[in-house]
C-alpha cells in the first residue's frame, strides 16, 4: 500500500512539474498573453481537465517553481538550530537555497524567466507565491522567539525576509552582473540591523 501511494505521489509530482516547465517554456517563446491553458496541457501531453486538477491558471503554473523553492527554503530553516538568532537562521537558509538552486551554472528556467520580466500581469502572482509560504514561516519563527508580541514579530520578520528575498532575486534577474548569491547576501546584510529582533530562544527553551 505504501509503495503504491508513493508511486502515485511521484507521478503527480512529475505531472505538476511537466506542466510548470511547459508553461514556462511556452510563455518565454510566445509571450504569456499568447499562451493558453490548452496549449500548456498539450505541451505536457495531458488533458485540459488534468491541468485543472493541478493549477487554477497558467500564471499559477508559471510560478510553481517559486513555490517549490520556497517550500525547500522552509525545510532548510526548520533544520537550523533553535538557539541561533532568527536572522542568522534565515540568512544561512537563503544562502544554502541559492547554492542548491544555482550551483555553478545558471538554470534554464532563469533564462526563460528573464524573457518574461516586466510583464504587468505576473507581479501579483509572484507576490502570491511568496505570501502563500509566509504563514508557515511565521509559525516556525514564533518557536524561535521569546519576550512580548511574538505573534506579531514573527509575522513581521517572515514578511520582511520574504520581501527582501523576492526583491533581491528580481533585482538579480534584471541585473545579472554579480553572482546571485552575492546579491542575496548583500540584501540580507543591508536589512539585518533594521529588522532582526532579539529575544531568540536558546536550546533549553529559556
């Protein structure tokens, strides 16, 4: 039973990824306004109904990659020691994610994304991809903070961190002269004095 369930989940993940890659490829080649859900489904060799089982729109399919990377970021944050300052934890996780995603070479999806930059209809969907993970990130940070107003401070910290990360990546897509890791690191260091709260937990919970 477990093996069957695992195979089914892997097939779903593969279909979702195929739809995302087809959407990104078609949008980069033809322009997002010219791309239809039907065309994406055809390119991924699935039906229009199957597309609807995974995504509600072509824009959501386009930004699925962002969603995957943000969930991986949350995993990396959860693995960090609880006795370290939250901004240190966030910065380390962001740098690790950057290394994993980009490594020594530029992925093909980034070249495609550059072709789409500036489209007025995409910005809200990119923001939505980041906002979707914000609640989970705030909950994780709340476990790492003490003192007063933990709920508020964790939400502010999560929102600020994700906004900085989004802007840094977008800036690098538009100005790719420096390595992305350097751009992300510079943005996080510049913001740290203003946003990093104290009162983080220690390993003993005190």
